C-alpha cells in the first residue's frame, strides 16, 4: 500500500427520524463502495454512545487519487446530495499517516 489517505467525518443529525434515514442512506451507499471501489481500504460508520444524533465516519483510501475517484462515483454523489436532508452540521478532518499497522 502507498502512504494512504484518510479522513474522519462527524455528522450531527437533526433528530431520531433523520438518524434512521441517514443510516439507511449510508447502507445503500456502502453497497456501491463495496462493489466498485478497490482503492477504498476502509469506510466505517459509527454511532457515538450517549449521542444518538451523531455519526462518525472513518475513511481510509490507498491514496489521494482513490479518494478523488470515490468522490466521483454515482453512489457517493447521491449520498452527498441526499445527506443534507438529515444533517445539521458536518465536520471533516483529513489525515496523513505517520505510522501504524495495516
């Protein structure tokens, strides 16, 4: 693997109904990621204990080009457009690997 490229995204969702709809949207999006994205090493969605309207994604790509390819996929473009119905705030932190085990 090359140096890798990652990000953490924290979403604050509007309410419980938005959280459920967002989780369903993520599940549908992951179908496309699993099927079409060889350069996506990890794409994980997490709930936060005691914060029912928060989701945190951890995304790891082989490199920046793999991330850019991910962003252009139809399933990702659909997710980016649709998520706005459910999200009140999005915080993105880009990551560069220093050390670790893969």
